[in-house]
């Protein structure tokens, strides 16, 4: 069984989180994105985005799940991540 969790994150992170392409980030955004992915790795041992749904909360928000990592107000989407523990871990 797969265990998942959801985060409301910047919509423009979709390509980076689903395909690994970070080419369009400015230095500040890259730092925020890196902090988030490091948090995921430390907390869950992985950062595997399964899906992006911007219909749910596809709106502009000042506060979202990347705010604590330094993220600014932006359009957001809901991201679903696989956090299934590795066997033997």
C-alpha cells in the first residue's frame, strides 16, 4: 500500500517536482526549493511527487507550505507525494 501526503506549494514548481527540471528558478527560488526538498528527504527519505492538482486550490496565496522555507506569495497547487516507508527502514 502506498502512503501519501499533500502539500500546497508554488504552482511553478510543478515541472521541477515531477520532471526534475529546475532551469527557470532564480537564485532565491532555487534556495527555497532546495530547502523544501531537503526537508522531504530528511523527513521521509524521499521527495517523489506523484501528482499535481491545481483545480483544488489553484489560487494566489500569501501563506502556503513553502512559506516556512522562505517561499513568497504566489499561485499555488496541491502536490501529492509518496511517503511510503522503505521496507527494512
